[in-house]
């Protein structure tokens, strides 16, 4: 993918995967593609193993850790043998960018195994690369485009449909990074110009993440920027009711200050919208 950087130059982030090359997806349902063909990687244990290896792509995952991921604290005595069987089955079906040379992407490396994946083959790595590039770009519009492209790799919750309680922390961290990137992109768009499309997008997001205060703050600011003060105030009350009913708490001081500004009729250009690193904001839900 190529993103405009400055006149006469291009910021090249990743090359598209080869037309017949492997593509792995974890930002949504777990999928493995070889060219245009969706591969069947096996049953639940093979899929769970592949998911763990992809979340740790290009890093060695110890055998004991893989057993813990797959079977939890009550692993059977035959767990190592079962794991070796899953590894063998995955090796038979996983594609390789250098298949003609016999290169195997899933290799044994003490104290466990590593799945080698090129940056352009895994949606998670492409997301991370774009998000990092965005952080290094000063121009707001270009940063917003990079963030939009990064979030665009998501097609649903991480590993949607997989039951991986041992990966809950890693998955939660990835979901938080997606939400942070989306919120930052929306905040940039809002700083450039509030428009109805932002309101539609934000309403969908608060339905999916009803207790993330920054999303609500951005929605309130977007409504207010469109001269919809009454709706902005009603939105704050909707958030307050949700927090009181579900958590027994009031909105954060940051949200209460935003409400005060809207209530006072502050000029939209002077409205103080919460920033990403505001520790006062709650990010649950």
C-alpha cells in the first residue's frame, strides 16, 4: 500500500502480498488464504494453535505455554504428543511464500515453535505498521488516512468465533489498540470539520462499545458542531443513565466539563474535546 507523504515522494509502508501468496487474518474470523483460495486448517485444536501462533507471529512460543493456551491448567498427560500432532497437521496445510523452495513457515525453535510470517501476509502486522506510521506523521489529514487504512483491516472482533480464554489479555489489548486508532482518526476528522457522517459512525460505535467515554465525548462534540445542541445534551444524559445503571458511577470529570461547555453554548471551535491519553476517561465496554 502506498500513502502520499509529500509532493514528489511516496511513503511506502507494505507491498501487497503476491497474488498466489499466503494471507493470514486474525482481525476478525481466523482465516488462511492461498491466493484466492480459503484453506481448511483443520479442527478446533489446530485452529486454536494457529490462532496463538499468529498472535505471536515471528516470535518463539514455548511448548509449555502452547499447552497452557490449548488445554489450560488441566492439560492431559498426552498434551505434548497431541501438540506435536497438531503441529504436524498445520505444517501440511499452511501455505508458504516460497513453497517451491520447500520453505516451511512453521518451524521448531527451542523452547517451542515459531510461525514465520512476512509483514504483508498478516493483517495484524499490516495494522501495526500503519498505526506506527501514523504516529510519525505530523500532518493531520495524512495521519487520519493512515489510521483509517489501519482500522480498515478489521472485519470484526479479534479471532471472532474462537474460544481462547488463555489469550484474553492479548485480545483485549488488540481491541483497545483498534479502538484507540479509530477514536484518534475520528478526533482528527472532527477537528477538521464536523459532518453528519461522523455522527452516524459514532452512533454505531457507541452501540458496540457503550461504556467508552471518549467515543461518547466525540459524539457529543460532533452533534454540537452540527448545531444540534439539544441532541448533544440528550446524548450526555443517555451516557450518564448507562453508567449509573450499569456501573453505579457518574460520568468522568472530563465528560462533565464537556457537558458544561455545551450547556453554556461555547463556540464549537473553542470546545475542548478529550484527548487520547486523558486518564480520566473510562475505556470499559
